[in-house]
């Protein structure tokens, strides 16, 4: 048997406690009239301990499951970081493509002797180069 | 030779669209975020169904019939009096920790799929040769009389330029995305397995425990004190309502797990180049699961109202 329970074994244990709690409650309901106050108190305390322990075991199993997947979580974060870097590079490439488009537009304005277009085109190119 | 190179470029580009990756990533990011916000948390269950809270409320219900189990409002702790709130919610740290770990898993997946969506967005990298072609026609009209291009030819040049500049970028991006997805596929699979285990086993177990707690500390004490069949009927009716709302939570949890399995399958199919029809099925399944989860939430809201 392993030294430490794995998350699935912990869940099985918690489920057993839950079932045990149900059986005791069934017994309490059926035998309520025959039980004295001290017995009722004892049953209540037992049920409380069982319920608290089972509830905590379910929550603890998350910690164990998380520990088992921690390495993979770090790997996926590294993958996400790689995508993020690529996204930044792609945005820079897009900025260059935008500059090419603007320069072409400026050339068009120059050829057509469109003074307003030339001014706008120059502003646009300066702004884009400045952003880089 | 040039024609062949161009044709192969167009062919590669048209085959390797990132559209499907984008649609999948968008659905997966939305579904995962939905699962994170719509499913019950450990602490929610603990606050509502821990034994002390239930004992307190059941003994309050039985106020006219004093019970020896009713907790006192002013409880003395080792460091002085404990407030009523502290008394009702003793030691919820393990539940908070479980929730924060689940949140880390959920956010890691949402972040990965959101980035996948951003990188595969076709608007991210696109070149439009419209301005360049306009400049070319300007040259044709104003400067070089011998440089004559028909409208048809201008459009053809525009298409060629767009293709030549866009397709290699598309191809490069597609390769990067596929490489990342292939590398991450087994890891995604493992994380989704862990997330599914938590939802379908640990959280569902906690819901079952909540139901049991209500049975032991809410239902049983009141039922045991019920003096006639009308009172017993009322107590049973209350129990059925709690049972139904917790059952809905369990169904929601199970549906969330199915959605996660669909996402895992879809990621794998896209990473290793399976057929489109398979992905369409995956996409439809994700959509169906989101609708189901939303439907369940609406039902629960109706029940609360």
C-alpha cells in the first residue's frame, strides 16, 4: 500500500464516511423515540465529526489532484507565454505591413498631385514609424 | 517554375487556414470561462451546508421546542468570545484553498485558449494591396503613357500581391500554431483530466456531502420533532426542494465535464490534423453543452425566486 493516499483513494474514503453518516442518520430517525438525550447528543457529535471529516477530505483531494498536475500547469503556462510572444511579433509584422500600405497610399497621392493626401500620408507614416 | 511556386503557395495558404483554430479556441475559451463562473464552489457549499450552520437554522426552526443541541449565540473561544459569524463558519480554509486551486486550473485553460484565439485571428496579420494598386494605376494614368493595364489586369495584380504577401505569413502562423498545439496537446489533456476529476468527483462528492449534511442536521432534527403528518409532509417537501436543487448542481457539473472532454477532443483533432467534419461535430457539441449549462442556471435562478 502506498504511503500517501492519492486523490481517488481520498475520495473513496470520504464517500465511505458520507455513507456511514447516512446510515447513522437513518438509524437516528428510526430509533428517535427510543433514544435518551445523552445518546442523541452522542449521535449528533458522531455525525458532526463524520460530516466535517468527509467535507474536508473532498476539499483536500483537490490539493492532491492539483499537486499531480502542477508540472503540466507550468508547461501550459510556458506554451501560453510562447503564444503571447508570437502575438507580439505578429503585431509588429502587422505594423510593418501597415507602413507599406501607407507608403503606397502616399505614393498614390504624390502621383495624383493631391496635396491634402500627401500631408495626410506623411503624417500617417510618421505616426506609424514613431509607434515602432 | 514561377507559376508552380505561386500555385503551391496559394494551395498551401488555402489549405492551412487558421479559421477553424480560431473558432475552436473562441468556443473553448468561452466554455471554460462559463464553467468557472457557473459551477458551485467548495466554499459556497460549505457556507450553506456545514453542520454548524444547519444545526443553527434547524434549532431556530424548533425555537418553540427548545433543543439541547441549540448553539449559544455568545460562544467563548480560547482567545475570548467568538462572534456568531465565526461560530457558524469554523475553519473554512481548506475550502478556500480548494477553490483557489480550481481557479488557477480554470484560468490557465482560459488564458491558453484566449491566446490561441488571438493568434489565430485572421485580422491579426493581413496585407491589403489596394493602396499599392491604386498608386500603380495612378502611375499608369499620369506619368507613363506606355504603361497600360486593363481593369482586369489591375485586379489580377492586386490578387497576386495579396496572396504573395499574405500566404507565407498565414503559412508561418499556421505552422507556429500547430506546433504549439501539438506540443501542448498531452499537457492540455492531463489538465482537463484533473479539472474533470475535481468537478465530477471532488465537487460532486462535496455536493453529495452537502445533501447528506442537510439530511442529518437540517431534515432529521425537524422531522424527529414533527408532531403530525402535516408537519412531516412539510418537512419532506422542503427536503425534496433541497435535493432537487443539489441534483441540478450535480447535473451541471457533469455537463461541464462533458464540455471539457469535447474541448480536449477538439484540441487533439486540430493539433494532429483530423478531418473538418470531426471538428464541426466538436464545435456543435460545445455549443450544445453551453446552452445546457445556461439552461440549468436559469432553472436554478427560477427555483431560488
